[in-house]
C-alpha cells in the first residue's frame, strides 16, 4: 500500500517526476474490507487521472513491479497502471530473474541493485538550480527505465552501453580467427579475440533464396563481458599477413541476456536478410579466465515454431524452439502445464550423457511477465500470472550438442493452485450466502438441525442460486468485471463456487459441533476463571452460576458486556467474544437437554433441540462476522502497545448495532413462530443470500452489513411473534383451538382429581340398583365421569374444527358456569 500512498501524496508533476512501486495494487485492492478504503481508492484514481491529463508533455513516470508467482497476496494483474507506466515483474527483469513474496520484494538484492542503477542513470546536472536531480526529459527517462527493467542488453549502466563507433584492434594487438564451423570454445582468453564466421557458412543452411526472409541466425556466447560483442564486417583488410575486418557495424543493441547458473550468457536473433550484406559475422571475446564458447544456429522460423502439445523426439543440433500457447480459448489460461525436456535415450533406455545440458533453460513469456526453469533440475512450469495477456510463448534454449525429447503434460497440482489463487477471494460471500439461505428451509416452529437442512436442500443451495447469480451478473452492474478477466469468469463460476462453499460450510459446522461437544466444558472453565479473576478472585462456582444465570435469564447483561468490551478495546474483539458466548450458550443448552432426558422430564432428545438448532444458525452468522472483521482485530493487536484508545472502524459500529439483538434472541421463549412474520423473514434471508454474492464478493464489508440486517430483522421477527402468539380471551372474542382445548383439559383434570366419596354416596341414594360396597361404586363412578368428560371434549373439538368461524363465547360461558356450579356444589357437600 506504500505505492498507493505515494500516489495520493505526490500528484504535483512540478516537484515529482518519478515513483517506484513494489507489489502495489494500483488497479484495485485484492479485497475491500472497509468503506474508507473504497473511497480512498476512488479519490486516488480520480486525482491521478486528472493530474496525468493536466500536462501530457511532462507526466509523472511510474515504475510498477510485481513479485511474481510467489506473491500470493497481490497478483501481478493488480499492479498494472495505464498512465505512463513501466509495468513488469521481478522474474522478468534482466539479472533479477527471481520471484519474490510480498515482503521479500523489498529487500531482494538483485532488484534493489537494479533500482539503484536506474536512479544513477536518471540523474543529471541542472543549470537552473545548480544541483543534480532526476531528468525532466520524459523520453530519456522512459528509455533509461525501459533499459534497466525490460530490455537490458549489456552492462550495468545505460550510458555507453552500445556505441556505434567501434575502434578496431588490428593484429597483433587483437587476435583474428576465421572459422568455418558454428561452434567455437576457448578454455581461457588472454588477449581480445575476434572470431570471424564467413557468410558462406550461413548460405549453406538456407535452402532457397525465396524463403530467405523466414530464416534467422541465433548467436549465443558465454562469459563474454564486452558490452559490444557482435558485429557485421563491412570492409576487410590485411595486416601482418592476417586478414581482419577494418570496418565493423555494431549489432549488439539486439542482445538479450539469458538466465544461467554461473556464467553470463548473451544471445541475439538476427534476420538473415540483414546479415547477408556482411562478408562475416564477427564475435569479440574479451579476456577472461573461464571457458568461453560461441554457438550459432541457422533456423527457419516455421520449423522451430509450433503449439504447445506437440511432442518432439529428436532435436539434434537445434538450439532454439518457440512454442506458442493457444490463447483463443480463454479458459485454457486457467490450467497449468509442465514442459519436460530430457536428453535422448538410447535403445537400452539409458539417457545419453550430455555435459552441456545443465545450462539448458526454458522461458515462458506472456505479456510483460515471464518465468524460467533449468531443465537439469526440473521441468518448465507454464501458468499465467496475468490471464489478460493476449500472447504467450514457451522459449527453449538447448545445447546444440545434445539430442532431446520434448513433451508437455498437464500439471494437476499447479492447476489446482492456479484455480485456488484466482477464486479464493470469491468464497467468503458464497460461504455467507449458504448460511443465509439455510434459514429459508426452516418452515415450522420446530427448528431442524443445521446439517440436515444442508443435506436435504443441496439442490436449492447450490444449483438454483448459482443459476440466479449467473443471470444477475449479466444484467446488473457488479464488480465481477473488475475482479476477473474474461478468461477467469464464465457462467459456471457461481455454481462451482457454491459447491465449494457448500462443502466448506459443512466442514466448518462440523468443526463447530466438535468444538461444542468436545471442548465446550474446557472453554466454559476458561471463561469462568477469566471472569472470576477480573472481578477480584471470585470463586469459580459463583462465577459459573452468574454466567449461566446471565446467559439463560438475563441475556441483556451479556449484550451490555459485549458493548463494553468493544468500546474499551476493539469492535472485532467484541464480535469474537459474541461468537465464543454463542458456543457457551449452546453447550449449556445441550447439557440441560441431556439432564432433562436423564431425569425423565422429556421423552425424546429432539424435544429440546429446537432452541439449540436455532442458536446454531445464529452462531454461524456470528462466525462469519468474526472472520470478516479479523483484519481489524489483528490491526488492534499489533497497535495495542502504541495506541490506547479504541479503533473506531466499521467493526465497532457493527458490534454496537448487533449486540442489543442478543437481548432478544437469547430469551427463553426463542424461537417463536408466527406464520406470517416467519414467511417474510424466510424470503428476506434468501434474498440477502443472493445479494451478498452479487455485491459483497469484492467489497467484503458489505457481508457484515447484510448479516447485521438479517440478525436484527430476525430479532424483530421473534419479538413480534412473541407478542402476537397469545391473546387474552374476552366475552365477545372467539377463543383459539389451543385456548379451547386448554379449558377442556383443565376441566378433565379437575374431574379426575376431585374426591368422589361424598358424591358417590349422594348419587347412590338416587339409584334403583343395589351396590355391594361403596368402594366399588366409587371406582365405577369415577370411570364413568372420566369417559363422559373425554367424550364431551372430543365432540366439542370436532364441532370447533367443522365451524371455526362460529362464535362460541356462549359455549365458553356455559362451560364456565357449569364448572362454577359444580365447584359450588362440591364445596357445599
């Protein structure tokens, strides 16, 4: 982010001409965790674009360097900027050739030296100010930067790298050798040697003059320190009976530096038509104590070009191959490949010894990026750092004295890593969407287990929303076009992300239950001891009783505790505490259910699991909040020793808005069920599950806001359902089925529990039949009363179900009056 800060602070072209940025996301941040960061990028891009157009004659030069494949935080495509920028990566810079992670790029020695050398070459003496400074000439500035970071062909300094005027060292000062072969090696060089390759040796390789334009000459050399090392001979002369070239034309400006283990390797690709006008190609070998070699390969472009996938079994005397990666099918850029180049095997299956194979190298170049591998140790890894590249090539530089077998193979691990790197940033929103949409499938007052909801509705949690999101992205403006290139996005991406997130939700929820069942007791003990110490060495039993009593009877105190923690420390810490307290509440609830089952208060464990299943859904949403706001918590932990005041960021506002809802959602009556209110809540949760994927994939902070809306609406739904569930019975009102059955149940219990000895004796006097004993008569009378009351309750219930709209207040009054008269008669008796 230092490069973005430099762009925001230095936008005055009169004082700033040059900015270096290392692994800086100029295009956009990988994820936006805060609305302030979103606005910051908006203003920086707007201001920088405005400044770039104010004075196009003297714009600010910007060098943007990415780390390459090892930088998993900032991808190479995010470091691109289109306003007067040198955009490259560390593996692509000559003499660096190394991929770095996000931190190592700051102290990478090769890269630091390249930056320092470019600064020295950009400094000039200014007559107006009488001091040295960066040149104001934009063309010269960009030329120097391009030399050091993209096309370095010679020494460490740009100035004097290649000169057109060459001082010829005549014999005997310089040694001149004319050779007819295309391969020359010297064990060491004491004096400058000029090796002359006559034109006739090249003409023998060209099959026909008509096709001469399609031929090229590749010249490679090792351990050559001369900046100017290859020339075309325009005039010949003789000195001391030695033929030499008196006129030389410098061709070294087309030089490319080639990665190598220990030796400096240079190469140049020359057009045959351009070289044909020279009598000789001359290569200068400077004095060196190491072995120096020169190799020449004359090839036809069509013969050395092809598409990746071709298998070559014999490359004798071939030094160079250029394989083109097919980029017409964009999705092919998501795959990773391995290019295997191995020495030729004889008939017995043994590899033929090849001493020069250790320096054979493969380079995969796409756009402004490249990576290389030496075939002695491993294969060439082919994967795109920037999937927006329109061209890609695999270049092979081999030892001409060896025979090779070249084949390509799909890299499954590399492909998985490539897909993970591209799509990992999409999963948080899809993970949240699965949890939100699971609320839609709770259709009754008895809440179903979270895992059962996932297993029973996989089709509606993955395929259906994936199809909806794919259509929504097409017709609505979203951030997908900024986050992903054409090669990365397809209509199947939402569905695939839903399936991956579905599996992640299952794993996380399973781990959550393992945490509750296995470590809930230990976590409860840790929290109890911590609170006891903070309150002044309070006994653990007292703290345990107070904590349990607060979680079950007074959840509003827990909400106040979370708010206090958030206000004094960090909002992210308050959200994490809320998630931990959810675990404790579910653990205590599960203990109570098992205790009731053992004591016989409930016959089936499922009877007490409905509240636990409800709070499990809510705990998963709190887990999402704690995870999304984890960067804020890490920032607070790192700055705790320096800053004592709390950090007023988005996590604190979210915690303050969400904590009061615990005072409702943790009440004993939750979950309540009102068909109308819950129907609205279900569809709201499913809608928010779609919205969080469409608009919360890049702007992660929207996930927190959407989850807050869902939890607050859920608390309001439970509160309204509580007040609308039970209504008092009035004289003019029609009682509900529950209330009517309750009255009949009370009447039934009253008739069963009333002592019936006096009533039996009085009724026996009016009876015409003789009874053997009063005890038998009492039992018989009680059984008759019970059967009559049950029969009357059944008939009244059937009448109520057949005519639900008929007022039955009269029936209620009659029943009440009969009960009152019966009570009075019993009392008098």
